[in-house]
C-alpha cells in the first residue's frame, strides 16, 4: 500500500477532527435533556441498522464470484435487488404509513436477516430471493426510519430546528464512522480470521437482531394518518397528487433521484476508474477513505444547518455543482494523459488525481444526506411521508437498473459524463427550489388544473416531459452494444478530440442565442413583421454567401471510415448535449439570475472567442482543390447539370428544402404558439427539452442506420408523415379549445399538448439529420458535393424568406398547416426516391431530355 493512501486518509482525518473539536457555541444548539435522550436512542438504533447494511456491502459481489457466477449473472442479481426496491418500495412505504412505522422498521430487520441467511446457499434461485428481500429492506431503511423520527419528534413537541441535529449526527455516525468500523471489522473477519466471505453477513444478522430488540423495547408506534382507512390505491393516488400539486415536492423528488442515481452509479464505476489495467489498489482502505470524506461533508452540514444563513436551499446548489465537477475528472484525465497499456502495478498518476476528485464527491455525499433530510422534513406532508419518499426512488431504481444492465456497453468516461450532467441539472432544479421556497406549501394537495399558474411559470409539466425524454434517451444509448465500434489510432483520437472541443464551443455559441432571438427583439418593442424582416436578413445572407467546407481528415491521411466517428460524435455532442446545456445555461442567466435576454448573447460571444483561440493555436490551413482552376460559373454549371441529370439528386434536394424550410419556419413559430397571450414560459428549458427530443431521434437513427433493414429511404417516409401530423396539433387545438383572452400566467392546457407535439417534431428532426447525411453520401457525386449541397439551400432560404416576409398576412394556424403540407409532399417525394433507389447513379450526368421518360412517370 503506497504512502499516497495514508497521506489522503491522514489529511482527511485531521480535517474532520479539527472541524468537530473546533465547534463553538454558534455551531451548537441548546436542547433539553429529554431530546438528548430521544436523539441518542435513535442514533444507537440507526447506527446498528446501518452497520447491518455496511457489513454486507463490500462482500456481496465477492461472495457471488466465489460461488462461481459470471459477471452477467452477478449483474442480474444486483438488478433483482434494485428492481424489487422499485416494485415493492411504494407498497411497503404505504403500508408503513398505514400499519405503523415502528412495525415497518422491525420488518426491515426481519427481511434483511432473512436476506443474510440466504447467502449461505450457493443456489442461484435462493440468492435471487435474498436479493429481492434485500431490495425491500433497502426501501424500508431509507424511508421508514426517517418517517418514524420526524413523526415522533413532532409528537413529543421538540423544536423543528433540533431535527437537523439528529439528521447530521445520524449521517456522521451511521454513514461515516459506522461504515469505516464495519469495513475494517468485515476485513478482519474475512482476511485476518479467515472465516470466509459469508462471515460479514452473519455478523450483520446479529447486529440487526440487536437493533430490532432495542426498537421493540424502547420505540412507540406512529402512523401516517391513523384516522383515515384509505386503501393502497387511494394512498398512491394521494401521494401522486401531492407531488403533482406542490412544485417543491416534485423538485425535491427530481433532485433526490438525480443525485442518488449518480451516486449509485459511482459505486460501480470507481473501482474500474482507479484500476483500468488491473492495478493493485487497497479497496477496503479506499472505501474507508471515502467514508472519512463523507464524514467531513456531514460535519460541514451540521455547522451549516445550525445557522440561519446560508439556507439549505442555497448552499446545496454549490454542492451539486462541485459534485458535478468532481465526476468530470476521469474525463479530463483521459483526454490529458495517454492511457497506460501495462498491466498490474500500483495506482497511476491519473488514478491519484481521480481519487482526490472522488473524495470531493464523497464529501458532497456527506453534505447531501442531512441536507435532503432537512428539506424533506420541511416540504413532504406527514400523512404520506413514507409513500412519497418511496415514489422518489422509482426513477432512481429504473436508472440504476438500466446502467447495470448495460454496464459493458458504454465507455466509462461517457458514464461519468452522464452522471456529471445529471448533477448539473440537479443544481438547476435546486436553484428553482430556492426561488419558490418562500411560497406557501399546498397542504390540501390542490390538483394541477385548479392551481393559479401566474406565479408558477415553470410548473412540473416541463420537468415531467424533460425527465421522460431523458430516461428514454439514456435507455436507448446505454442499451447499445459494441458491434459498431471501430479501432482507431491515438493520433486520430487526439485530432478528433481537438475538433470536437472546437465544434462544441462553436455550437454552444450558436445554441445559446437560438431560444432568445425572437424574445430579445420583442423586448425591444419590435412588431412581428419587423422581427420577421430581421430573420429574413439572416436567411437571405445564408442564401447569398453559402460556404464550401474542406476536409481536415483527408489532409491528415486518416481512413475515410473513421470520419463517420467524428461526424456522429459531433452531432451527439454539438447538436445534442451542448444544445441542452446551452438551453439550461441560458435559462439560468435570463430567468434565475435575472440578467435579461441579452445575457445569453454575451455568453455566446465568450464561447466563440475561446473557440477562436483554440482554432488559431492548433489548426492548420487547408483548401478545397488548389490543383483545380475552375471558375465559379463552371462549378455552378457542373452542379446544375448533376442535379438535372440524376432524379435521385433532384429528389433529395427537394426533400431537404421542404423539410428544412418547415423546420426553420417552426423555429420562428414555436414561441408565439406556446405563449399567444404573453404567457410566462421558460424558453431555455423548453429549448433544452426540444434538443433532448432531437437526441432521442438521432439515437433511433443510429440504430436504424446500423442495420440492413429497414433502408433509410423506407423509414424516412414515416418520419416525414409523423412530422407533418405533429405540426397539425396547433390547428387541431385551435379548433377544439377556445382561445383565452387572459394575458400572462403559465402555459395553457392547449400549450401543453402543442409542446408534446413539438417534441415529436424535434425527434423527427433528430432522425432527419443523420439520415439525410447518409443519403447525400450515397447519391451526390464527390467532385461537386459542396456546390450541390449549397444549391439545395437556395430554395430552402427563398421559402423561409417568403414565409417570414408575409408573417403578418397569415394566421399562425395557416403557417403551421402550410408546413404540414410541405412535409406531406416530402413524404411523397421520399416514396418516389425509394422506388428508384436501386437504379444505378448517373455518373455521366445525362441530361433529362435524353432519358427514357417511360421509366420515370413521376419525375421531378
């Protein structure tokens, strides 16, 4: 064991001891002797319960492997645990509220003891039963004990502020000191006394039995709402309404799911991250170091919670941002330090830095637990506390099950990046929670349709849509296999990463502006017609000054097949991930920080300046074809002949113009469509949701394009039809729902349906881009590709300019109807393209008047 581990452990130990010993009267709250006795009793029980859990943790995987099970079999056993926690968690939580929290805590002890007993059997079915029991126990551990504590604390008339003392001490002992002692004691039993990997489970059963005896002898019973004889379905409905009708509860659930999902994923990632080449690392000692870092966090939390300022809702934003940054370290180190190919040895230089980052993350975990407990005690109604808390665990368990099921399908850096993004989103949601924290809590659980939305512009509907899309995209991405991976060189990897950094910065500069262009112009007092002319100027300049794109990859001599990797990564990051982050960041600047609609443009300028600096310092120059002295007129004539002589190229150009014309018109229309009466809508958050829907489409496209069937020419017909139908929604809603004349407020009922339709359209956009790129690569001749592609944009820009110039002449429903008709025509042309797709490409560009018209009855 290298000295580095001792240094980290020692420094953390000194800091924790200093913090605990240096507490003054400001950090201590004067309490009563009755409360002290109550608190100590709970801490003894909670520490015993957590000891029973921590004793098992490090040896579950090890025990299954000694029984001879494969990694896949062990993964399924783990999934069974999280799956049972998801399926039975809400049921046992509701039973705890109805039958009594003390009984639920005793049930936890019994089910976990039975789970420990099953570990003596090497039979897979018995072990599976043990995992199911363990999943039920986990749900009870993280809901019933806290519910009993809060109810009993209030029943005995103790001050609310004293509750934070119990929470912070419970985390300090139960999740810190006890975890360290349990890890060392388990190591003693297995390695020093050579009692085998089942010994810690026997010790856990004994500890749980002692804790159950203390509960039975000293705890009184309490209930959620003993006066109400509701059945389980009624309880579920009540809990769901509570979440839906109080944004604070919904935000709290989303924050908890995002953080805990990232935390449980980290549990599976830290070992391969620190020992990618089977380096010898002391797992038990590192685990103890992490727990010491967690103690440091809980010690800081106890100080913060004992003071009136800063509020828990305020400092937790910083905690989530720091935790997001700490999990970016493996990605940063992978890009800066070349991976070693030497097997074995001690921890690497990169591993040392990652270990320090992981300790910071664990300190954030230590801060998180008492803080989230404090917020739950404030916002979750007592009568359904256990049920609601287990509702929060459903998305968490789904997320962890998906990750575990596909643990080998994704690079470890991508999984860390995903966790970091989730933590960043948690910070944004925490910011929102802080903003509405002074609003009165909805104790009567008023349904959403009866709420006043004027004070609630960013209601839970946006989070639901965003969350569902996020889960679907994550599931699609994580369930991909490794069949399509291509082995490349380290030089190409460096080249690709440089390009992706620049492209992402450029796209960030573009995406930051997108959602706020129309909004900014409207705040300056310009009319819809004036804004339309400003948009025309942009599309007109694009039409007149179309650019020709060179290929860096050709110059550096990399394989052509590798180019697809760069393209797919550029679309995934630049047009997906960066767009989402830019939308959320823009929303933060404009709405959360109240910096005004010009702030995203200032941020965009900063990103573009950084990108320019990277280009100037690391890019070399290249040209189109310096050996070719054709003038522009000759190039244009050649491209025009190519389009005229090959129907497939002409069809492709028409399809692209019709779809992109509708898409760019939609960019102008979606803001006034969702807020026709100046409703308060979160432009950045909606834009991020659209980009997430687009990522869903591109994820589906990557699966479809990797298969031989269906062909791209076939499925794109359906894509165009679905997109046409989605843009009919504003027309349908206008005919079914009478337009409101009330100005302001939140998004309307009609707007919610339109937003869902627009998400479907954006998913079609995500399918369109990689699919049209694939078809262009098949049908457009290489020698005039750039010129032809810019020819395609001429009718597109003319179409958009005409629409925007006459924006005041037509009602919005007519414009949406027009876009829908164009998309339907695109579907018909795509049908024609499919019928002639197997015909040979006309490389000689035969003019149309020399072709056999009988073979082309429906020509362009």
